[in-house]
């Protein structure tokens, strides 16, 4: 007796829900970029705030990392809210709410407490990621989602904008200038996104309370496994993008501007590699891309732990690491698009994105604590290498099984 083949699920998240996916992708990417720019403004000025407020290395690390952890945890409710209310509401809301702490950090941070409070709410900008992924996912067919979400990941270049411009603008026109500029751009984007982002129906409202929906999402193996993977990939990128200026100044005695420019190079390569990781995942498969990326990251971290000369060995190690971390981030969300149920893309994206941001919160604290205790960064970089190697092993084991199960 022949079995009736299961009828395919209706593709709510398909290119047919959006008649102009390219425009939607552009708007989502720009929204990610401008919010990420504001979210990253503290990193390049960590040393400046440390000198002005007489802070210890650990206090500087805490101030720089706080927006990261808040922006990360905030992705959980923001992702779920995007599933329910749509990106046309959430992108303007997140952008406007980010303006206030941006101005507080730039203008009113005259002591450490105000700096921490402003940095805490500055984390709102980091939640924009959880708005953009469901929007892009809903606008493209499954065979193109890895590439599209990878292109959306170019919004990470907001960190490069902060790294390239914050110190020069501060030195030329005063410390508030980059914060004023970012605030104006955020307001303009909020207006444009409200007018132009289409009403893409991402999902039907989920049943149950917010807590029950969150618990259901958290219990999915895909959520927990991909959270761990993204914590290494994106978390490593965020950690270096915010702490690399401090590291280069302390370890290699560079000027703040030189350190910021070198960090921007790291960020640019990582951003450029993210769509490459998504494209390779569409053409090849996400798991091999992830495994290879983390293996090479481990090798580069081990090299950096030996305190190589900055030119050329140290520079090559960090730049290759940036490429691998960027590619792994694109591959991870290509895998999310494959294994997440259509009605829970935003919720799973929020949790996985939160894990990625949290992955970026702890390394700066560890690096600051290690440097404060030993006067060098060797053990911090060695821990990075070991962690990347363990994640590579995890990818070829449980994560590969997850991908195969989803394809059945």
C-alpha cells in the first residue's frame, strides 16, 4: 500500500510574500548597519573614557562590553515581537529608542555610573539584528536565504564605521560629534523604514503566553546547538571588534587612531566574509563551512597567543581570524534558515542572536582580567584557540546530525 506523500507546508516565508525583496534586503541591511554603528561607539573610545574617568582596565572592559550583553539578551524579546508585529514596526521603534542612550553616552557621561547606564540602554541598538533576519527570511525563497541573510550580515560593518570614524571625529570636532551624527542618522532611518518597509507577513501569532512560547523555542535542539555555534562565531567577532583597539594599544604600543584603523580592517574583512559564508552554505552546506572556519580560527588564535610581531605575522593572524569568524556567522544563519520552523524564525533568531552577543560579552572581560593579572594576553588568546577547536568538533558531531534530521 503506497503512502501518500506529505503535502508541502505553505511557504509563508517565501519570495512571493514580498514583490521587491531586493529593496527589503537593502532597507534591512541599512537598518542593521546604522543601529550597529551606534551600538559600537563605545569600543573605539574605551581608552579615552578610561583616561578621562580614571578607570581600571577591568572597568573599561565592563563599560565596553555592557552594550553587547544588553543588545544580546534584548534580541530574545525583540525577535519574538518581530514575529508578531513585523519589521515595519520594530525597525523604527528600535532605531528611535537607541537615539536617547547614544546622546547620553556622548554628552552626559561625566562619571562611571552614567557611562554604565548609558551603555546599558545603548544595547538596544544591538537588537536590530533580530528584526532584520525574520524580515529577510520572509522575503526570499529557501534556496536563496543563506546568501540573502549573509548579505544582510554586511550590516555588521556598522562596527567598521564606528572604528574608522569615531576617533578622528572626536579628535577633530570633540567627543560628542560621532554620537550626534549617529543619532541624526538613526532618526532619518526610522522615518524611511516606516515609510518603505513592506508589510511582510512573517508568521501567524503563536499560541500561548510569551513565556510558554519562549520555553517552546528554547527546548528545540536547533535553538541550543546553534546558539553555542553562534556564540563562538559572532561572539568572537564582536569581542575583537570592541576590544581589539585596547589590545593593540596595550600589547603593541600603537596610537589610538592607528589601533582603531587596524580594527576597522579586521571588521571589514569579517563583514565581507559573512555573505561569502552564506553563499558557500547555499552552494555547499553550512556544516563544512562552519567546521573549517572554526578550525582555522583556532590555528590563528594559537599563533596570536605566541605574541607574534605585529607585521606581518600578527596582522595576518588577526585578519584571517576575522575572515573565518565572519564566514562562520553567515553559515550559522544559513543553517538557521534550514532548520527553523517558519513560524519561529524570529524567536529562534532572537535566542541564537542573543547567544552570539553574549559570546562577545565575556572575552573582553576575560582579556581585561588576564591582562590586569599578568600584564600580557597570552592565556586569553590561548583560551580562544581551545574554544574554537572544541566548537569545530561540536559542529561535525551534533550539529551535523541536526542538519541531516532537518533534511529528511
